[in-house]
C-alpha cells in the first residue's frame, strides 16, 4: 500500500459512522497535533534550541503517525491510544519540559496540551492515572 492509500484509509476511518466516536476523535486530534509538533520542530531548528528537545520532537513526528497508522491497519486503535499517551506522559512531556527551559520555556504549553489530549482520547481508569501522572510530574 502506498503512502497516499495509508492516509486515505485514515481519512475514511475518521468519516466512518460505524467507528467509535472516541477513535475518530483520537485520529483527528493526533494528526492535528502532529502538524503543530512539526511546526514546533521547524521553530526549534530555526532558533537553535537544545539538541535533545529537537531530537524528542523528531522522534515524536516520526513515531506517532507510524504507531497510529499501524494500529489503524490492524484495527487496534485502543492500543495506539495507550502507547501514544504513555509515551507522551512518561517520555515526551518531561523531555520537552526540562530540555526546553522548564517554566520559562515552552513546557507549560506542552503540559496544557497533554491534559487536553489525555482528556479527549482516554476514558475511565487510564484517564485518571494519566491525569495523576501529569499532575505529579
């Protein structure tokens, strides 16, 4: 399957009325956030931010769509949601916060994004655990 076909299947999954609403929200929010992360990556490269922050954004820009599209292909989006959120909360968020300047850098914006993303894509016990982890971190 070519790259266009992969993204067309994601678009079709978003428009599929038989698919669970939370899965459709996950796909929309994930691909929209990837655009924002890519813009942040370009900004980091142009400004010359910390190498580790830039590397974290590169890994995020590459891995999140790979995970989402792979799990969409095998029809396991619930697994993709959990993998991406755990990676966001335990790895990406701390790296961007500490390497990006802490409270004086862009870390606060990433924390707000993490709360919003977790609140919209997770439900039940997983949501409560991830909210607690974001708050403690």
